[in-house]
């Protein structure tokens, strides 16, 4: 017997097709969605307060433009091109503007600025309560920075110098073992050196990367975290949804390594120190100084805060210094006259008895051409290649004749500012250390953003500068060095930090 009786065909047809009401609902929903999208595009393109600011079309209607650019790895160069094409202001998001106006820089980043860091930084901070880099509340940041400022001050550097000398000497021995005909990946060795030296300065214990010649995948973990944070920060809600669901779905964003793997490295050292020495003053490293602050400022610096500072040293301190060292070496080797001038300064100091081996920090600070070479290399290749985003306060601001309302995100890219001819002269793409030996030095340093600017200047700047000041002249005093392929260009990849590949050199000991 059939399951269905012999019903009229129109009934069967009606039974197997959507009802008229369902079709109407679908049609109405599609129409409303299309109309909403059209209204949004019309508003953001023509009615938004920042709609008059030029920029790429897709950037004005969706943050996916920024997400894609952040992940592709060449934002540092692309933003130079954008400002060349569009001018001092470029719209890079529905509510975000890239700024290259010198008058606005001090307002945005200067001391006492009301421009707080944007939500882009929230993915870096995660749930950490003590994070000088990512903290967006200026009151909290100011209080935290005052707690640890002395730890990173110039006066503290003397306590670290002997440890730095030890790691530099180990690096020189590694180079001497390479052999006169070997082609050395100096970029890789500088990263190994920078990681070991941040271990020495922070824990009085290098990570032994120089000794083994390998990093044990630590570099890749940091690079993955940087790449992840670069694009996830453009859509921070995604990070927090992932964070909420991670107990169920697991961790799938590499930025969590900043709060996981790297933090675990630091945690082992912090726990070991507390258990074995009770920070009794035997060591003169950053960790012991942080424990001293903890003892003096009871309840203001917790064990977790100390751990956060130590982890930040490892995560950021190694990469930024390695990038800067590569830059100095690369540009010196690409410009033989500058290299010769620096060698002349070294030899002059040696004749005067003012050059130790390894060079002392005071001696290096008194070498003007060395310091000029360092400034110039970091001008051409600052470690950070993305905008430093800030939020306009509620009263708004006028930049280059355009009013930007409160809540707009604005940011300056160091690569763009470092190529402003009104500050650095017309030959902005040339490596010319001599520009830092003129009367314009004050203006140039005012807009030197290799370590950020204003109240949020990188707290580890002094340590990084010390490492570079000591390493470069010591290396040049010990070795003759040249590029393996003088005409080859290196590869740059920007995921927040602009890392380089291709610093292949030949070196031989100097007599």
C-alpha cells in the first residue's frame, strides 16, 4: 500500500516547496542586509568625520585591509609609499588614520599626552596586570614604570657590563672558530648573541645558544607570536573570543606564546632564583634588582609582576637588539667609506690608550662616529615597522587642517617619520652617519622613533644601546669583515618587528 494516497498534484507540489511566507521572509532579509551594507558603505565613505582623508578604498570600509597587510609582512615599506601618494594623513581603516605630520607627533606621543594606546595592544597584554609595553591605562602605566625605572637606568648599566663582556668574548671565540674561508650567517649569530646576552643580563645565565650554535626553536616561537599579534591586533575581538573558548577548543593563535612558552622560560629562572639564593645580593642582574624593588615596595610588585618583567626582557630584548646589530653591520659593509671612517676612529682611540678590548661603555660613548653610525643604521631600519596606534581623546584634534574626533585611532610609523626630508635632509635613503654630527642633531633625535617616543619610550633602550656600543667596535677591532655577496640585498619581513635575512659575511682575524 503506498505511503501517500492519490492526492491532487497541486497539494503535493505545495507540500514540497517553501511557503510563500518563507520566501517573503528570505527576500526581505536579503533586502535589509543589502540595504544595511549599502548604508554602511555610504556612511563610512562619505559621511564619516574622517571620510575626507584619502587612502585605499578597501581600507575605508573594512579592517580586513589592515589584517591582510599586517600578515603579508611589508607594511613598513608600504606605508612609506602610502604617505608619498596621499600626503601627511592616510586613512587606513574605517576609523583609523596614519599620521606623518611632525607637529602632531609630540601631541600624540609627548609627555602628558592624553592619547592612550589602542586596543591593538590588548592582544599583547592578555590577562597580565603588569605590562609596560601593552598597558593602556596611563595612570597604571605611570605607576608601574616608576617602580622599575631605576632598574633600567644608565646608572644600572655598570652592574651589567662585566656580564656583557663575557658574552661578547664568547661570541668572538665563536667567530674565530669559523675559519678564514667560511661564509658566516652574521644575522643568525647576532640573534644567538642577543638572546644569550639578555639571559646574562636578566638571570646571570646565558641560554647557551652561542655555545651550541642553535636556538632550540625559540626564535621561531617568537616570530610566530609576532606574526600572529600583528594581524590579530587589528581585530582584537577575535583574540578575546578565542581566549574565552580556548578551554574547549584549545589554543590556535601563536600570540599566546608570549603568555605561554616564553613566560615559562622566565618562570623557571625566577622560581630557581627564589628557591636557591633568596635573591641575597650575590647576583647583580635585572632579576635581583627587581627583587630588591619588591622588597622595598612591599605589595606594589608581586611575584607575578617580576615574572612579567623578566618574560618581557626575553621576548622583546633579544629581537630588537639583534635587528639593530644586523642593521649597523649591514649598512657599514654596504658603505666601505663609512666603515673605513669608523676603523680610523677605533685606531685613533687605541693610539690614545682609550680603547679596551672588549671596549668599555664609557669609551664607546666617547666615540662620536660610532654613535653616529648606530643612529643612522637605526634611522634607516628601526626595529618596529608598523604604526604605534593611539586613540584620540574625547575633545578631538586638528592635524594638517583636518579635525579628527575623539575615539579615532591615529598612529605614526617610524619608517615613515625617519624618512622625512625636512628633518633628515633630501638623501633620506642614504646611509650617511655624518648627518648626526651636525647642528641638526637635536631635531633629528626629537623625531628618532627607533625606541618609540615620549612617556612610552622603550624602557630597555639603555641596555640595548650598551650592547650595540660595545659589540660593534669590538667586532671590528678583532676581525676584517666583508659581505659574501656585496651586491646582494637582504630580505625584510615586517610582523611588528622588521627582521632581516641575508647578512652573509666573510671574516678573518686582524693581526
